[in-house]
């Protein structure tokens, strides 16, 4: 079997991804898990795990530097990378939503200003229904924007909705759901077919859907 | 502030020295293989009408081309593809020639928009061939064997996988579900990304759940002979079954030729569904993160130019291929490293110098005239 390189999104998804991998029999040993190394081998020596920023996971996989990746669907929708997505993983469940201030009234001009980290998803969503929008790209604390008058509403990921409520925002619309996904480089899928099939089967088995699919 | 002269546009680059050599070598090998199978070389115009490519390769790729207006107002593009031009020539210029027509080419194609995040180049050199006028297993196999021979001569055969599919399988299923063009494209996209859950969820709108998940399993099937059994159990419509049969017959021939090791069936490979009509194939080589070539049957394309006849062809990406060869210091490319005999021009009569040079060139020697002291030459 050939060694597989798996890129894992750091942050929100990381702990759940590592837990899922260890249920699938892919365990990073204790030492390396606690170290701050960004590339580690699993105990069997068959897998190498890379920890990179979520947005960079599809970049590594698309270029074939990593054979596979574990990343949220939100990132895939935002960047539309040319990769295979054979498996949905029941981790990092969240929603991509439109939120606006509690007391918002629709603007007379019909033009909407949207603050977001997900400009492509936001633009695609509103343009598909002919809604003219101005997208303001921010890199964090998006929930502040409407209150300060920077935008009419926001497009963001939510898990619990607490941050929204604390900042006086309510969900106006759910654009789509997002969960973690296994992505695979097109060439690796063919050239390392046996190893990839083994990984997919192991992760499918380890994915806990709690009875629902 | 004026712009630096060193700057070049995004997606463009120079190739020099060993890289340029590797490219020429790959080109020479591929073109000699084509010639060996009696493919004649064709050169298509670099600049042509937008409408040609829109009718040919289709609007997805035509829209990515560099465009500008001709003096009469018609839209011109720098060719984003060679096949469209070859197909038009076959239907017009070569309309009365005996079939099949066999063409080969090496040419740059240009795209204003990058094709994907990983393919940053906007000028790509394609090496390709087209076999026009026959729709048969013999024709399908001929082009597959040509592709295989090129990689064998490049000594990449052992790192090679060519995946095979027949897009009629998916088209038959989409027909059976009576999908409109948009839904069909959506299904193609989902199949192409191989996500079983997404495919099942989408198909449940059209068909019972068991059928939907059976189909989702189908498109994840890849492998060799063993793929056909399960596929035949899942597929029910005649169009898809006929396509699957044809693929199986092709597979059996490949097996009988002892070439099965290099090929895989991949029923999920469905890029460019509107362009291809039967067999499709994609070429992967260990060490390259993306496909190095692809091809297939496009029996509907020539009708767009007024002469309905079948055709099949493939293209290889010369840039990606020579990058790979340079990276792994391939023997085939290395073997052509040249050495020169240096002829000094120091303190010599230039007449005598060039007599020596011409003599050596006549017997085929590689020479390099040392010009460091050229100023001291007599005369």
C-alpha cells in the first residue's frame, strides 16, 4: 500500500476529524498530537497528516500535494475546487445563513449590502434570484457589521446561533447546511485506488450518523 | 510609475534550456508515434471566429477564450481548442476525401480564464489526434493504443493509468428520469464529484429511494472486469445497457491484448457530458497531481459543421508532461543531452576559423565557436 497524505482543516473541525480518524483506526500517537508539528505520521506509517488552514485544504488536494483532505462543505462551496468528494462526514455540522438585525426593514431601493467571509457563496445565492447585492468582504467579527451600519445583513456560518443573538441579529434565511467532507485528488483516486478505497471504507464505517442519513 | 519590462502576464511563461529541450523531445516522440499510425499533421488557424468554438467545443470553453473584434465586427478568439478547427476542416475543406481521416497536431491553446486553481497556465500546448469518419471498436481501440504507445516510448508506461467510461450510460439514465438540461448538468456535476449522499438525495426527487442509492453506488464503481457484473444488475434502460455492453466488449479486447494492467473502468468519469457521445478516457501518471491527457468519442460535433459523421480523439498536455519528465530526470529526455566541440577564435584568421567550422558541420559534429576574444581576430 502506498502512503496517503491527508490534509486536515485546523480549528473548528480538527478535534472531531482526529477523533473520527482514530475511530477509523488512523491514530496519531500521543506525542505528536500534543506537539505543534504541522505534519505527522500515524502509528501504522500508512498515513501522513497535514494540518493547514481550512481554506488551504482544497489547494493542497487540488495540486496533488495531499491525496485527500477533510474540510467543511462551506469551503468547497466558496472555492469550488476541482476535486472528488466521495464521502460526507458527520462532523462540523453547521448552517450557512443570512442574518439581519432584529428590527431590520427591507430597503426601498432593493439593493442589499452584505458583509461576509464567504463572498462567492453570498454572491451566487443572491444573484441566482436576481437580487442586486454589494458584497463587503471581511475576515472576521462579521456579526458587528450591520449594527455599525457597514451592511444590511451578513452571510455567515452558525452552529448554535448564540453569537448572532448576542449581537442583535436573527436568521432570515438558511442558504444551506454544511458538514465535513472527505475530498480526494482526481489523480490520486486512480493512481492510489486501493489505499483510497480502504480509507473511504474505514471512514464510512467510523462515521456515526446516529441512525439518520 | 512605468511598469517593469520584466513583468509577464499571468499564466504565461518562458521555457528555456533543458525544459525547452524536454518539450521538443516529447513533441518529437508523440508526433513520430502519430506518423507511425498514419496520422497526418494538420495546423489550424491560431485566430478564428468565436462562433467556430462555440459550435465546436461548446460555450463553456469558448467563453474562457481571449476575444476581440475583427475589422468587420465579428468576434475573433485566440483558439481555446484545436479539435473545433480540425472538425470544421474535415466537414468543409476535406469533405470529399476518403474516410476515415486521421489528423495529428501540436499547437498552443489559450484561455483568458484559468481553467482551475491548479492549472495556472493560460497558454497550454496540446498534442493530439483525431480519427474522423468511423464509429467502431476498431477506431476506439486504435486511439487508445496510440496514447499507450506514446507513454511507452516516454518510458512512463509503468506509472500510467488510463480510465475508461462510456458517457451514454449516464445519458441513458438521465433520459429515463426525463431530466431537463439544467437538472442533467446538476446530476453530472454530482456524479463527477462522486458523493453518494448528494447523488442519492438528488435522485430521490425523481425515483424511488432504492433505485437512487443503487445508482449512487454505480457511479462509485471503478476497477476492472469486476465492475460490469454489478453495473449490469443496477442498469435497466436499453440505451445505458447498450453502452455498458460496448464498454465491456472493448475491455475484453484490451484484456486479450494483455493490456488490462494499464486500464481501469471508472463509471463516474463524466466531465464534458454535452461534448462526448460514447467512450471517454482520462490519462493519469504517477507523480502528476492532475490528468495529463483525455479524450473520447464526439459523434455529434461534425453535424454542427454540416456533415454528420462520427469522430474520436484525444489531447495530451505537453506542458504538464514535460514538467513531469524534467522533475524526475527521465532517461528518454536525458539521453538527448548534447555536447559541443569548442572552436577557438583567438588569434585566428576568420577565414581559417570558418573553414574548420564548415568542415566539422559537414560531418555532423556539434560545434561552439568561442567568441570571447573575437576582437583580436585578424582581419
